[in-house]
C-alpha cells in the first residue's frame, strides 16, 4: 500500500459551475457486507472499509459509494431501513462512520451514501405506529394503506406484483376484531418485500422527514447520495390495475406508463432535495437509480434543478456489439448533454450479473433474475473476462463519470454455483427458486490468496461462500502482475486522469472493418475489436491494452488506448 498523495489525487472544494467533481469522477461502489470484515463475524463493516482506503487510493478512484449501512433487520441486505440516521451494529457505529469519512476525505476520496426513500423496513418506528393506530390515522397516512376490495375487503386494492415476486399488497389484521362493528383489515403496498412498506410521498410529513435525513448526513460531511429506486416514490393516485409485459425487467426499465414508476410528481421531490443540497458547500451530488424506458426520459432526472447524475442502465444493458454500443454512447452524450448533465457509465453493480459473466451469456438475463447452476446458456469464464476487460477499457475512456463495482477491478465473475441453502436474496425465496436473484454478484471480495476467506475475514467466516477459483483472483496475486485485471484498471484510471478523458470530447473514427468501435477523446485513440477476426493494430503509442497483442494485430474482444493514434 502507498500513502495518499494529494497532489496526484486533488480534493478541490472550489470548483466552478461546469467543473464540479461529479461530472468526471470515477466512483467505486462498496457493498459493505461483502467488502472487508474487521470483526470476524463474516459480514463486512465500516472499519473494514477504512482499513482498505489506501487500496482505493492505489487504484485511483475519486469517490466511493456505500450501499446501505443504516440500522436494519437485514431482510433485504440493508435496503429495508429501520432507522435512517444510525449505523446498523453489523457494520459498526456512527463513530466508525465518522472515522471512515474523515479518513477518506484525508486521502482525497469523496463519499456518497445510499438513501432508500421509496420504502422503509416494517420495523421502522413509523410503520409500527401505523399498525397500532389503525385506519384513518395520521400514522397510516405516511404509508400506502388502503381498504381491500370484495364484500369483506378480502381482495387487495389492485393487481400489482412485487419486484421480488408475488403480490405487492399485504393485509394487516383489523384494528379490533373483537368488536361487533370491526372493519376488515387494510392492505399496505410494498413494491419489494413484505417487510418493505412503501411511503406515501403525497404526505408532507414524509417529505419533511427526508429533508431531515438528508441534512443529518450532509452535516456529518457526506458528499452526496445515491438514491435507490429514484423513479419510484410517487404512484398514480387512482392505483389502477396494471400487468407488465411478460418480458419486462424487474424494475420496469423497458415499459411506458407504469403507474408506480416514473410518475411526474417524482421530479418535485428531487427539486426540493436539490435545494437542500445547495445549502451546503463542496458540490454535493444526487445520483438516481432510475430504470426508465429511454435515455431521453432518464435525462429528465438530471435537469439543472434536479439530480446531478443518473445511472446509465441503457449502456449497462447493451450487448457486446459495436453498432448498438456506438448508438447508446451517441444517444447518452446527446440526451444528457441537452440538459447540461454528464453521462454516467456503468457495467456492473450489486443488482445485476457481473459483466465478467454477463457479456458471455448466450441467453437473455432480465435484470434482477440472476443466473445459477441450472440456468441455460451459462457463460464461458475465459470469454467473459476477455470481453469484460475490453468493455472496461472502452468505458473508462468515455467523457463523463464512471462507476466501478467492487471486485470488477479483479475480474471477478458472477458466483454461479452457489448452493441453494446459502442463498439469501428475497427474490430467491419469494419466487420459490424460480429466480436466482442477486447473491451471485454479492459474494465477498478476495484480498489474499492464502488467508482465511481470502483475506475478507480474519476468522474465515463469510456470509456467502466464495468460489475456490477466486484464490487466483485475490488482490495480492494481482499486484505487480502487469497482465492482471487489477493492473489494467490501475493503468486505465491513471491514464484517464492524465489525459483528462472525463472532461473530454468524443469524436468517432470511421473504419471499414466490421465490428470495430473506434473513437478519439483528446489525444487518446480507443479501438475495440468486437468483430470476428484480428485486425492490424493502428499506429500510435500504446497506453493500455485489455489483452495481449502479438505480431502487430489487435485480437477479437480486445481494446486498446493509443496516444496520438490513428485508426
């Protein structure tokens, strides 16, 4: 490990409009329970993050994003929040968070925290009060409680399904079944698990509570928020029946006019939040997880008075094919640029199959379904890694901001062969095993090939089992190996900063070779061979290459950066 070099890793709070840090940053996603365990209980924690900050400095990232670490029953790995202003004991304490935040800032790394505003845990004090208070109460008005249909209210208010499978409504007991005139129990909406009741965002008390939550973390010094299910929150007040297409992905990314996704009222929420963040210095940022039908619609979330970034899921979901990749890059730069926002680029996260496996799938993989031992068209590991390295080489040369999911810099594939008894994703249980869910991308990171749990935990405990093959992917095995995926990422991030690619401008290079993606960004030429045969390596000094180049030929599924190159 090296000590932080602030000259090479600037932390400038005086940036001018148009040069804010989030416009060009490389942001590293940490899934805390799987990053590093300092306590030995098999679950990663905040001190574990602090212990590895120098590794992130060495990698060259600008910021980190922490998936939920707030107090939670952990029914959905922390996305069921019981107290938004405290740290769950699994991960440490508020003091541990403050220590981590100060240590990150001292190394020039900003910190973004996850915020889950669509729903809370059913253990949240508000929901428990709502259950006790009964129909018509102020307490129930904070959530989406509704009377049921049918003679005795025995049918749910509509036919909506949960993202995790099964119905999106659960009935609670009547307030007092012993009385003669007892009313039938109401139903509450949960677009995810039954333990995650949705807030009613038409309620001003809910809006004011989240202003308080934002300020709680901003006052501690966080640099922004990644907003979970940012296209949710507001529902069509008529609660109409809706049946999604059979081929729809779990979060509605390909669907129009969904009564619980992408409603216009959501924009008022984020304009309000934008004003809250503007009260603080340092270019605090909001990033939307918004699964929407088109890039143009997603860009509406990042207009100048709303959020600052939105995940580019259209790019993530694009096949490994030159023509559609060029099209999605063009559309992204056009749509986001039209509203004055940077495009973001992302290939993996905690909800999707890791791209070191996904890019080699021979069957479609709808978002959130996952892959497992019995999935058809399982990926070939060598092919997946080769394509993943090339895809990352392309992504990190694009202007805008890029997100990296922990472990992708090691080339980690999806853990496909997890045993059924080890799985913990609610999707697996609510679909009775029909969908494998997201456990395969959440397996703890290997740090050391020879230590217990590959260095993840000092006791060898691990909340999900790590594949034996990951010993060869451990970080300590890759350091100093110029051909390793870690070395590739380190080289790419250094080159991205040196050549200011995040703030650059893309210019396509026309080629006559089929399957070739080629562009310039400043004085860097990027060529990716996504065709069927090797091509001559273009002229120029090689800055980085995703795979071996022999006899002056660029192999298939390989990408290269060239300085002063020409394709």
